């Protein structure tokens, strides 16, 4: 009977240690999950900001202003512009 009690006590201790270990691991994983979710939210905000910046940089008026002001470019004379038809496309 004493051996059985000792065996049950040993099994109980092993189960208790397993429970504590699994709870600790679960808490660590949950903390890691929260950290990664916060990182994902920060990346979504940054992505939105980059999309806004990209659309601002590509505005036609801004490109035209830089082309004429900084690069001294100008639109070609309409009499010198020739439209070429690409094979397989209809002419406008």
C-alpha cells in the first residue's frame, strides 16, 4: 500500500509540474501573439501612410511642376507629334 501511495504521489508531482510548465508556455505564447498583433497593426498604419505618400508623389500636377520647373522640360509642339498605330490595335 505504501508503494502505491508513493507511486501515486510521484504521478501527482509529475502532473503538477506538467501543468505548471504548460501554463507558463501558454502565457509566453500569448504574450508573443499580442506582440506580433501590435506589430501587424503598426505595419498596417505604415502601409497606409506609404500608399498616401505614393499617391501624392505621383500626382500629375506635381510631376508636371517638377518637369517644367526643375528639369526645364516642356510639352512638344502638337504639329510635331505623330501617333503610331501598334500592330493589332485600331487607330483612334
